[in-house]
C-alpha cells in the first residue's frame, strides 16, 4: 500500500502528520509513506521521510499512483488510481462559514472555488471531529459519502500520557520561566483584509506593546498568526512577546499555553481539550458575522469564555483568569460535551483502522 500525504502548502503538520506518526509508531508494515513537500519546509520533515516537491510532475505521479491519499486541504487536479481512497481530514471544526457557504464571496475567486469543488468530487471519506462539527463540514462541501465521527488525530497529543512532560519541555524551549503565564494569541484571518490591503498593524488589535506594558512582568505573549496573514505582521520585537507563527506543531503551543485568546478560529475547539481558559477577542463580531463570513453556530450562545471587544477588556480578563474559569465553568463543560466528545486520544488509531482494514479496499473505485 502506498499512502501519499499533503498538509498546508507542503508542510509536515496537522492531521496527516499525526496519522503518519502513528502508523510508524504502530509498526505498520507493507506501507510506503510519501509526502508532498514544499522545499521551504523541508527541515520540518523527520530524517528519512520520503518526499516529492509540491507542484511538480513527481508530485502528480505520486498522487496518481497512491492507494490512499491523505490531505487536510484541497489538492490540485489528479486522477485517482483504480480502487484508491482519498481521505480528506480537513483542518478544524468550522465556526465561521467556509467554501460556498460564506456570506460574502466577493473576496474569493469563482475559478478557484470551481477548482476546489472539483477536488471535493474526489473525496471518498471526510473526517468528522464531532457529531456537531460534521454537520457544517458535510453541508459546506456537499459531501454525500462517508463522514465518520472519529475525532481529530492531531488532538491525540493533547490527551497523551506525556502531555505534561511535553508542556514543560516546550515552555523551556520557548524561554517561558516557571510561574509565568503564557498567553497564546491565535486570531483567524479576515478575507476582506487580504482583499483590500491596508495598515498591517490595524489587523493586530491585541497590541503587543500594550500587553507588555500592562502584563509583561509575569506574562508572555505567544503570537500565532494564521498562515494566510501577511508576513509584515511577523517578527515583532517586543519584550515579553514570542512570535511562534512558524512553529511546526501547534499542539506544542496549546500545551505550553495557560490561556488562549482567539476569535473565530477553529483553534478554540482543539484548545478546549486542555481545560484551560479561552477568551474571545471579537472586536469585529457584527461585521464578520453579517458581512464577511457568517457563522454556523451562534458565538454568543456557545462560547466557553467571555466574548470581548476591546484590547483593555482582554487585558482585564487575562489579569483575572481564576475569575474567568469560575464564571464560565458550566458553559465550558457544555462546549466540551458538544464539540469534544469524540476526542479520547485514540483518533489516529480509529482512522488508521478505517484506512487499513480490508473492508476499505475499493472504497474509492
């Protein structure tokens, strides 16, 4: 069996990474593992990993000779081998509307959307992170085939027996002193920002300088920007701020953090597995909900933490995380029950069993 993997523009990351790693650790035999890789990210692949350069004839040949294709995003056109299975893991529970469900598609491109639609026709299995999360994924892409609710393989690491030890290793590597509160700031990207341009600093409303001034003595800000956010926002040189936008494994950051500040990102669904507080910095809530994208779920109804609109409100909440946890405990537990019920640290095994079981032979024929 030949499995070809693809993640986020040729990175070694996300659900495909977790499945590959688990297959190797289980000692699965008779399987050839091949990755589509961007040379810019070559250093993130384990030594000995077989890779082919993304966007080359070799990459197309790998896809068209694969028995199983595993991707967390859309692939360029290719012809599946007879009997091959294309597993689309996707990359998060969607709060914001995606694909053709987005309210305002003016920021998109019809030719691009058509190409993405074409890719969807090749999917044989789409993973569901939860029963609730599977519903919008199926609807957004018009999937009529399998959507097994397995949980996300990438989240197994958050529940692993060594998660505590890994947390301490990562914190030490990032220079986070013992006793210091690590704040992970992971905002999503805004379609209209990319379309219209403008002042980059206006798109980073949690001001790193103000954060350092107000909380810098006993807090550190881990700045995790979306991969589509312009490079101009990265590399900030502010005391108490660490740019982790290019860190290869976001799970390291989830484990290292004491609190997540986000907005409409799927990161909130994953981070909830840690049990640590989540703050929603939704400074443009009405605009994003009513003009830019729209939501599948009412954020004000499901949020497991306070929905805040100003930088100072966020800083106030960060200064009283114990109070936040007490006030939002019931909502947090309800959120986990709804969106994290399938996560038990064994998602990768369930997905591998699905792919490797004899019953899957010919699923994509």
